[in-house]
C-alpha cells in the first residue's frame, strides 16, 4: 500500500523489494563489514571528509565534485558489505570515470529536493527519501560495467533516480526512522571530543548502505 504522499514510479520501472529486515540487521551487517575493513574505510572517510571540508569553501565547485566522491565511497561500502572483493582506496575516486551520469543525479536531485523544501519542507523530505538510494544504485551500475554485464553508456543518473523511487516505494517511512537513528549514531562521536565522528559517521553510512544491500537482495 502506498504511503501518504507516495509518488508512484513510472511504468516500466521494477516493483519495489520486500525488505523483511530491521534496524538490528542493518547494524549487524555494518558492524561486521566495518570490523573486517576498518582501516581502509576509515582512511577513505578521512580523505572524503578533508576534500568535503576544502570544497565547502567553494560551494559551487562542490556541486561538480561531491556526487562522484559520494558514489565512490558508496562503491567501497558495498564492496565491504558483500565481501566478494575487498574495497580499495582507489575506489573512492572511481566515480570520476562516470562523471556525467553522477553529475546529473547529483545536480537534478539536489535541485528538486531544494525546491521541494523551499515550497513546504515535507515535499523536500519525501523527495530526499525517494531518491536516497540513487548513489548506491549508480555504484552497482559501475560494478556491472566493470564486470562487463552493462555498457557504460547505459549508466543514467535520471534512470537511477527512477529506480530509487521504485525501490523506496512503501519503505520511505521506515527508512526515515532508521535514518534518524543513524544520524544520532553518526553525531554521537562529537561527544567523544569530536574525534569519535571519524568512526561513528562512516559506520552510520555503512549501515545505510546495508539497508540498500538488504533491500535489493530481497528483490
């Protein structure tokens, strides 16, 4: 059943997955992956945070760089969760090889979410939840291209946004609850003299990736 404010995905987009799992499953997945790949994920996050901080002084430039870095870190987190291939530090910059579709997804979703938030906050929240899996989907597209199962020209930012909308159909309210918990976990590191954020933030991101990983497994 559709949720209040649900936006029905367009025809031809796959139906959403079942997603029979809870927050404890996500946290368990994230803990196992973080324990096994702590060093590489922590190092990548530190570099990600430094670049983000530097780009923050040039906000316009950030619009053209951050989507690629987010996709790269998303790629690393999915590699860590799935265990088939270990994440590599170079994966953090993998998104720059798929520059245009990632730029389209980042700019378009950011613009529409901003407009929705300015109009009446709630539409912005709905759109944020609807497109929350876009970068993970694009990270999987990148993996498919490298495995030879998908042509690079088929990677589409708008297409990933549509697929994210379909995937999140019926799951937005649940993910919102999880996201609030993960945000609290991520920011809890500030209490530990601030340095704890370097652990809690990537862990929270990994748990969000675990949500996507389990949701797509259920498909």
